[in-house]
C-alpha cells in the first residue's frame, strides 16, 4: 500500500466517525424516556414543578404524553419538593391503553413505591419499571397513581400519559 492510500483510508475513517457523531447528536434528541439522560429527566421534572407547582411531579403528568419504547426497560420517574421531608408512598392504581391491552405483565415492580425523601433531596426517583413487549407500537397509555404524602392518609391522584412506540433499526444502531 502506498502512503496516499493510507492517508485516504485514515481520512475516510475520520469522516465516518464524524458523520456518526453528528447523527447521534442531531438525530437522537433524547425524545424517548428509556433513552434519556439523568440531566434531561431532572430538567423535565423541574419544568413540571415550574408550570404546575406541587410537592410531587412525575414524568407524564405534563400537557403532552411522554414517549416510551417497546422492547426496552422504561422507568417512570418522579421528583419531590418536600417542604419538611418524610415518607412518601406512590401506588399504581389503574393502567389503561388504547387500543386495550393487558399491561400487568409489563411491570417489574409490585405496584407501589415507598421512599424517605429529605427536604433537600431534589434527585428524581425511579418509582416504576416496565418492559414493554417488542411488538407493541402506536399505543397510548394512561396511568393513575395515588400519592400518599407524609402524615396524610388521603392520597392525591396523579394522572400520567404516555405514548408507546417501537424504536426503529436506525435509532437502535445510532442512538
């Protein structure tokens, strides 16, 4: 091999790496919940607190549904702004889908989350995990949660909306 061929090969490899980097940063915009970074999740939960107020906010409680990915583990994240700290409990009460599907087998948890949250704690918590089957796509899902606050026996209801889509081969490869 001549030096010119080696230089061309090195330049082509560098170009391929740059193209993949560009595609990853421009195409993969953290739109899917299971692929989001913790910084993006923190930011979205903070936006929910800014727009809606409250003490507990979960992704999916905003004005537009959050996207979940079929064939991967997805997490339902909740953030807390506890004025005094204390023990919180979140119970998954009802999950409905359109079209109607059986969803109990998707969840990897017992249906409730219990946690002690200090008043300085601003780190979102993974309250539920679910594995959506690979063949599920174009499905909307609504989840009703009962949120029990420290010292209060009556729960507040939190309604979360999601849309489930299949990740395509290009996103799976690049993202």
